[in-house]
């Protein structure tokens, strides 16, 4: 360590890594501090039995930003993985997102897009007027059959509340694709970095000084005095000592098993939208990279109420939390020479490409 840096970056996730790489390449001195024992934030992958395990849930890179795709390919080669998850409900398999394969499985008389639309439009008429909650909003978009089989249980498990008690704006739209195409994303580019996300982020941090197991808040004033500019990617409310109140989050719990078989479910991601299972999805990690290991590793993903010490995964964007977050954002803009960036620091859900895009668009001074 030196006494002073151009940039102090709090957090070694994707936003921090992009800023660190750009600043270092521009000749700036950079120090990254990370509370966890590893880099790469929630996209961290760990090699086990020759398989790259997504330790914090499945992450599939996808983007339509040409500049983001060109940038990230400097640090990893991407495979041709296409996200085509399935859902298991009442012993039957359905393709996700909702497409003609899904509709043909639900309704026996569906062959053409017009056939599917007749069913959906007929069921949507059940909701008259403005939807009052998430349940009514979902039915108004895709009808009751799809809602009850593929949305209701998954959503209630994810948020820990009945859909009838969740605000309608959580589901602003639901993709209805009238083609026989199981690709989950519409983006131009898609894939998984060969060798895992951790290896990719390691390449982004090449030449950058990093301190792991280092908590910014344990010596805040010292760290703030060590740099001209600070990039803060931690929780927004924690930075301000929760002076306006605590923002709400939903968390996740994972149960991971190594199985002495080559193939467990035949798909990287399988959703379980029914209440017969406590978990929402099962991830079989080897299928992200077409791995031929004689073993396989699967992770069961359980939604959980957040409690102190847990990882923060999903923002709870109801009116109360959005108002509270706006209050903290008003405080953040008054902080001199500090940029608040990323999911935690902005209290917003971001896809990976959006995180990189924001970091690429930030001026390096």
C-alpha cells in the first residue's frame, strides 16, 4: 500500500472491477477493498471437481450493448450457452419464457399463434378495470391458467407473501412469445465466460492492488482520506448509518450437492413454481459450460426473508422503500468526490451488462 491513491474502490464486484480496470489503464493509482474473502461479488464462481460452481446463484451474461460486449471480451472468451430454462409443475415440464412450446403443452388445441392468443385473450377478460394487486396484474397479462401454473407459486415463494398482497407494479409486463423459441433472452449476445466468472474478473483486476477481508466501515475516515475519488458499491443505507431507516431486501439460501452421476436434470436451470417444493429452482452447474465431468453439482435455491448478516439479493421496491431510497439518494449526491454505483449502492436490480454499461459511461478523472 502507498499513502495516497487516485481512486479507492469499495467492493470488488463487477462495477468496481470495471472502474478499477479503466482507471488503472488510464494510469491512475487504484486501491480496491473488499469485505468478502474473494473478488467478483455475486458472480463469483468456484472450481469444484472440475466444474465452475456459481456460488451465489445462476448468472448468464447477455447484452445488446455492442460496447459492453466488446469490452468484456477483452477479459474472457465466451461459450455459446443459450439460456433455455424449463419449469416443472404438477409433474409436467413447461418451457420458459412463455412461448408456443409452453402454450401447446398447456392447451391441447394450440398449434398456431392465433390458437394461443384466443386462449390468452379469453382469460385476460376476467380482470375488469385497473389491476389492484400482482395476481390481478398477471391475469390481465397472460390469463389465469398460465398465472396459476407458472407464476403464482414461484412469485409467492420469492417474496414470502401471497400474490394478492403484492403490488401490481412488480409485474409490469410478462413476455409472451408467439414463436417456438425457447431462448430466454432477446439480446444480441449471450454466453458464459470460459473458465468461470472469477477468472474473468481476475483478468479485469490485473495490476490493481486489492485488499480482501477488509471492511470499509471499520476504518471509514482513514480510507476516505487515502484517495481523491471514492467508488462506493456497498449498501446505500449503511453508508449513511441507517439515519433515515433500513431499506428492505429479500435474500436466498443455497443447498449444494455433489452427485456421483454425469447428468442430474439435463438442463442448467429448472424452475419449480409450485408450492409442493420450498425451493424455486435447481441449478446444475456443469451444463453452463458443456462440462463432461463424470460427476455433477446441483444447487437448490430457496428464497428467504433477509436478516442481518445475510446476503442482500433483491430490492423490495414498494412505495415505502422507494421513498426511503430516494431520501438516501438525495444525501448521496451531496457527498463530495464519491460515486455510488451498482445494485447495493443504488438500491436497484441490475443485469450484469447494465452494471458494466454504467461503469463504462462514468468519467475517469
